[in-house]
């Protein structure tokens, strides 16, 4: 039986495997499809993206190829959410099948401030370490583990460089899809401003807030997946045996 495909986009410095635990809680009619960005995980032997646009072009082609005739939904956390936003506008522009639902997690409503604060070209290891520690993306004991840092630093440097090449362009057309916003209550870099988020879509808007900071999704997997199950439940009839 065909399934509704849930394409998930990870945060900067992450990989597709961060979504692996979700398989334990998703409804049977939903197929988890984590997107692996170049240079990590199953694509470790491929070159990193040089720009945000290059990464967007890559995942755009992946989605066009993988969707086929299946209904689908998109989930993006932080940098992944930024990619999903731009991706949805591309999809809508070419009159391709729209996603059944879009989930934006750990990010501000799209606007000029969505672009990462510039480091003025000085993306040093120290700058990256401080940034990750501030966001709570790595436990303090691991921050002092040189071997682990050495492993992750190329990925982090590439992703932060990609974010710095992201230039937000005002997009007048609203998305024609229901959206759900998920954020951590202690995450200083996001906003739950319903007016700003409602301006993104002509359809329904839901906002959920969880205990925790920027990486709240690691601590609330079951609750987050249950929200996804419920919002996609009405689309189960789109699946063909």
C-alpha cells in the first residue's frame, strides 16, 4: 500500500538520523522520509554545498523525484525549516502538487530577520562552538571532547556558511497549505507571533509551544509525532491500496 510521505529536514550540523526515533510513533499510513543533505550520513562522500541556493536546488530535485503520485508533507527544524519555506514556494510556482501539511519548527516567521546574523566572514571554530553551545545543540561535556568536535566541525562550518549565503527575498504569494508551528518556550531566536505566521499562508495555522530551548524536538518526540499524526489523519483517504 502506498503511504503519505513525510519529508523531514534537519537543523544545521545535523543529519537525517535525528528523525529515526519518529518511526516508533508515526501512524501506519505515514512513511518517514528524512532528507539527507550532502556531506553527511549516507552522503558523507559527497561535497558540501557552497551556498544555500545550491542546497535548495539539490533538495528540490530530490522532492520532485521522490513524491511521485504520493501525497506528502514537509517538516523542517531551524535551518531545515528555512529550506522547507523556500522549497514550498518553488513547488507552488511550478504548479507541482502541494504538500498536505507543512511543519515549521524552531524558526522565526519568514522575513528579513530570518537570515542568520553575519559573522563578517570569520567563521572560526571558536565562533561555531560558542554558537552551538548557546543554542544547546551539544552537551557541555561533548563540547570539550576534541575528537567529537573534529568530527562535526566540517559539517557545522559548511552549514553556517550556507546560512550566511542565504538572502531572504520577499515572497508576495502566500502558501496554499495548512501550516503548524512548533517552538521551544525558552528558544530566544524564535517567535510565536501568530499574525506574522498567518501572513505566510492562506490556509489554517496551528501553533504549539513546548518546554525547552532550540532543540526541544529531542525531548518531546512522542508529543510532536502525535501532533503530526493528528494533523495528517484527515488525509488518510488520499492513500490508495
